[in-house]
C-alpha cells in the first residue's frame, strides 16, 4: 500500500529577504546566491545568501491507523516535484531535519509589494510584528541552527535518527527522500511535529561554489504536483493462492470485477481483479469455461495514474503494490483520501511471467469526488 498525506503548511524562508513571508506562494525554493552574483531585484550580492523550505504534514490519520493495525511497519518518503532548476552541479545532496520550534504559515507571496511580514520568515517564527525570532544561540538539547550572512533560518534537531538526505547525480531533481526515522520520532512522541526543514548542507551553503536554484511545487499549486508524505507498507496477502491455478495462456484478459465510475474521497476500496484466457480451449463440458477462475502470477502488482496527465500517483512496486489473493481471487486496496478530488484516475496491472512482463492498460478509469 502507498498512501499519501498532503501538507497543511509550507513556506520558503530567504536569507536575503529575512522578514519576507511566502506562506501561500505556489513555489518552494532552495536557492544559493553567491557573492558577486545578481539578485532578482538587480542588486549585486556581496555575500552568500541561501533559502530553505519549511513544510509540515498532519499525522493524526497515520497514527490512528498504526494503532488500529491497518498500517504495519511503514516507511515514509517526502516527495517534492520540481518545476524548474538552473545552474545545478552534476552531483549534490539535499537534507531534511525535524524543525525544533513551532512556526506559522502566513499569507505572503514572494512577489508581494510591499512584502508580507505576517508569518514565518528567515528572522521570525510567526511574524515580524511579534518579533519572535528563531533561536540563534543557547539552543535546547539536540537542536542547532546555521547561517552564513544573516542570523536565523530556523532551528532543527540533529543527531542519530534526525537527519534524512538524498543525493543526486546528473538526474531529475524531483525529491523522494526516505524520512522514516524522523516521522517515527514524531509518531512516538519523542519530539513534537513542527515539520521538516529541507536545505543544503552547511558546508555547501557557506562555500563559494555555485549551486543554483531548485524550485518545487508547493501546497498552493494549481496543479496535481502537490507535495506529499508517502506512507508505504506491505499489505499483500497471498493466503488464497492455493484455491486457483495461475493463468498460463499467453493470451489472456485482465478485468476489474467491481469498479465503479466514481468514489467519494474518504473511501477505502477493495478492487477485485479477474483474469481469464482470451481464447479458451474448446472442450465438451456442462458449464461455461468462463466460470473457471484463475489468478495472476504471485509477483503481479498495480499502479494508478492521473488520467489527464499520465503521471503516476502510485507507481508499480514489487514490495508495496503487490496484488493479494484470497479465496475470491486477486485484489488490492486503495485509500482514496490520499487522492486529489474531482479528478479521473486509471488503474494498470503488471504481470511478470517467466519470459515476459506485461502491463495491462485496459481502460480501468474512476473518478474521486468530494
């Protein structure tokens, strides 16, 4: 199972614009401006200035599902979809840490003039007017901060279990970072969930090297590429495989037995997968060959695409999207509250045979409604 949770707050904080709030900007940005480069307003930088991303996800549904036993031994991934990138090095690494102080989203955009100062910024946790600065010294145990030019830029926990990272080497800048240890700290109550800070390393932020710009879609984007926290766990149950013969014919048809045109966004649906030979062997019998049930290979899996964009919402995964099989045949479960409403989705089925891998794209569409 792959289940997505969307952020409730996010913002970019800028060292060069230390009081500016971007709490409803549709773009999240990790940028490094180096000395002697040109600023967006035409100024020439005299020092290094960095930006960082703050993003927080609600965990109540995940926590209650773990307690109830419907989520077991999950791993967690932070996903950010890149909209643009410039001047990136061939090799670089991004880091995520749990923020150690609470902050407020605010209602600013980067291009607001005059700038909005209500909400989180490089200098302040909640607003310029309240003057509640991020700690810049005398940190609480296991917390720290760093900056190059202007003191501030949030504070975060560090040490074993408090750092996540993803390295890139001449590849797409989309982030899918394993943040399991951090989320488990929140779920266990070890530290309070104040969200993630996503940034470059302190060494990269302070060096003279050019690291360019990374721009990601934020929670206020008008696209499907909303940031998400993925909870993934194995829910495959193959206890019923002995009740069916595996389909052996190279020519066979896969179908969904119970798919409907639409489902409400809070639904939890079990989709039943049927399979039959395309051309059954002619035999003398007293019942139809089509009444004989088969199952797909044990490695069969499913995926879900956005029907309009063809982007995978849930990609094939050998561990987390395997089909199950009980005494009624193959099936898989979807939790639709992780889907964006008022959109159409398409289900695909993959079957791995001894000599071939077949992806069945048979027009299994459904809509998620509010």
